[in-house]
C-alpha cells in the first residue's frame, strides 16, 4: 500500500472540499502519520488544516521546528499578525506586543507606538484598525519562516523547493535572513531555543555573514545566532562591525550580554553606558561583573555590584546576585553588610511583603556563606506565609484604585476573578522553601512541601528557569539541559519512567512527549521513538478539537527535535539563546 506524505494530505483535503465531502480534519487520524516517511511534517500538515490564524506566533514556531516547509509557506500566507492587537487591545499595546511586531513588521510597530493610549488608541483603532488588522506578512518575512523550516530538515535549506519559491518572491535578503536566524535559534522575538542545532543552521550562518552593509539590529541578531551555534569568532566579528556611535534603538542588553559571554568585559561595560537605571540595566551589570571576575579584575567586578546595590533601592530582585558578586570579588565584609541590611529591611516591611522579604534576605545570607543565619531567616519567611498572603490579598482587592499598593515581589493582580489566599499562601511558601533548600535545610523544605520533591524525582535533578511552567514544558527543558551531560541524561530518563502517567488523555500524551524528549537526550533511540509513537496515537483520544490541534502542533515540533537529538545535532555546551 502506498503511504501518503504531508503534501498528499493537503491535496486530499482540498479534493474533498471541492467534492463537497467533509474533510477528516474534524477528527484527524494522527496515528496514520506514524507510517509516513516524514511523520513530523505529516502531523504538522494535519494540524494546520483549518487552524485559526489569530494567536499565530506559537503555531508558527512549532511549524518551523517541524520542518514542514510547504505547511509553513501556506500558513504564513494566511497570517494577519496585527489582527489580535486591533481587535482585543482596549487601552494600548504593551511593550512586549510591540517588540514582537517589531521583528516581523517594523513599520507597523512604529505606527502602533504613535497611536497613543486610552481614548487616543480607541480613536486610532476605529479610524485605522480595519486596514491594520488586514495587514499580511511581507514576502521577506514569509520567506524567512520558510527558510528556517527548511534548515530543520536539510543541510542545504536554500535548495529546498518551498524555500527557493519563497526566496524568489522576496526583495530584501537581509530581512529574510534575519527572520530565519531568529526563528531557527529562538532569539530576539523568535521562539524559545531548544539547544538543538538543525542540519541547515550553519548554511544560514554562512549566507547571513556575507550581507553587505547591515544595520546594527541585523548584526546583533547575527552575533547572537553565531554564539548559539558555538562560533564565537563569527559572533565577535559581527559585534566588531557595529556602528561606533550606537543609535537610540540599539539593543544594549543583547550587546552587553554577548560581549560578556565572549570574555570581553570592557566592551560589555561600555555597552551599558546607553542604558538608563532600572532592573534591566541591573541584570546586565551583574552579567558584565561576572565577565570582569572571569577576566581576573575583581575591582571592576565589585564596581558593577555596587552600582546594582545603589540602583536597586526600590527593586530588590537583583540584590542577591549583586551581593554574591561582591563577595566573590573579595569584598566579603561589604557583602555581609549589604545582606544584613536586607534582613533589617525585611523586619521593617509591611505584612504583605514580609514573607518574601525574609526569603530574599535568607538567599543573600546564603550568598555570603552565613548558612545558619540564612536558615533562620527562611524559617521566619515560612512562618509568615499565611499572614503575608492575607495582607496581599487585601491589597489586591483595591487594585483598581490609584493608590493601591503593589508588592514588588508579586506585582499587581490584573485578573478578573482575583487570586485566592490559598494560591498566595502557596506562592509565599514556595519561595520560603526554596530559601530553605539553598541554605542547606533540604529536609525542612521537603517537610514544608508535604513530602513532595524527594531525592530522585526527575524535577529534582535539573535546575529549571521557571518551576511554575507546565509539567510538559519543564520536562522538555530538563531534557534539553541534560542533553550535554550523558550521565545526567540517563538519570533523568530513568527517573521519568518511574513517574505515574496522568489519567486524562491530553495530560498523558503531553507527558509521553516529554518522556520521549528525555529518552532521546539519553540516546535511548528505540525507547524514545516508541514513547513518541504512543503520544502521537494519544492525539486521537483527545476530545476537545482545540486542545487536540494545539497538542498536535507541539508533537510535530517535538518529533523533529527528537530525531535531531538522537543524531547528536546539539548546540555546543547546550547553549540556549
């Protein structure tokens, strides 16, 4: 029997629609794709049949990583990236909204910035909303997405038929290549990076490095992409081509971080001169300080730490990192004084902030090696979790009033229903138990969690960026992190197999998908493919069509990434953007 590829699936669907037959997309048999020569592309093609184009960004990211070039080309032609903003935003777009638009339509982003807020935004959206909402992706941006998808399936993405067709319609190669680099690696408005280097990634770098007279934005993308691929020489070469006088729009955060990563702290510190005081600058200054420390200049590292401690008077989130940097730079007495100041500040905090403030003070004392004091502060944080939760909930009840106070650790609550005291208590308790873990009181932390998180559990093996992310997202991140350490990857793969599977069909298939990623990172090819196949078959058991489609997009992505992991195509030292 002849098996159908992804393009055949699309053709059959079109024929069914012409004949007046209802296509199978209402309940697609995803398991059939396991018999296809390119299962990931087949799943992507089925998932994209009739997929909505609002909320398009995550779907596009998944499609690119599935390597389904034909499907990416088709979907990119349907996307109207500004439709959601015009339809759903009632006050004005956020900075994050505009930053995403900037990566695909700079002209539209400039228009949105000038549209105003409140009543001005309403008037603008009434006058120009229809025209803006119907704005399609440019041929250059569409070609960039298709080229990125081709890089996930071929060592020569420029020879891919769909990529060649898209490139023939484009006008500005620099725009195409910048979009492709962002999408391949997940940088500067692209998707999350996965620590997997697709076969065509270096071909994109080689072509991108030849663009004549690129702007600073392009060069920073090129440097980030080269660094992600492990080509530090290419990254440095791109940075050295930056304009001597940075313009107002140059991303000093990225520039400083790249210079620091390349071991050039002087350039990293110079890039910070364009930054205004604030949390973003503080975080970048700590990175620069670490680079100074690595270069052996403890005096300059201490300067960066002191700058953060001076700037962060109203925002303590970077205090602990700055105190640790100060201690490592040899200014231990000064670091201890700063840490104890946090304890005094916690004592003086209002009830809503007190639990989190003591947790922060505990982390600072751990950073300077005073673990007994740190544990005492963590215990106080845990004991105050209930009182702080109740006080914060009361503050949030007046969140729409101009004088409503805001807790700097939790921020405002903009939800319609509010956050329960129980949820807040859990948030404060989790922060306190994390402080207990750091100071060395793991047993107390485990008891406070109700016995969960025992040694040997998969989520105790790897430090995760966001411990509150979904289980499947955390498991995939753990698999990525462990991929560069064979022994750790084996322990992770063994630990996840000991865990019980969720009962619901959606949770079960997503769990299996994550387990397959962990097994692939451990090099367990047969087990990974079998687990992935079980997850794909589970798609047909999901009753909610929207949930099924969202999961299918992710499965298409993870099928391609699994095979790349198994073939050893990882970024050097598992670098993530």
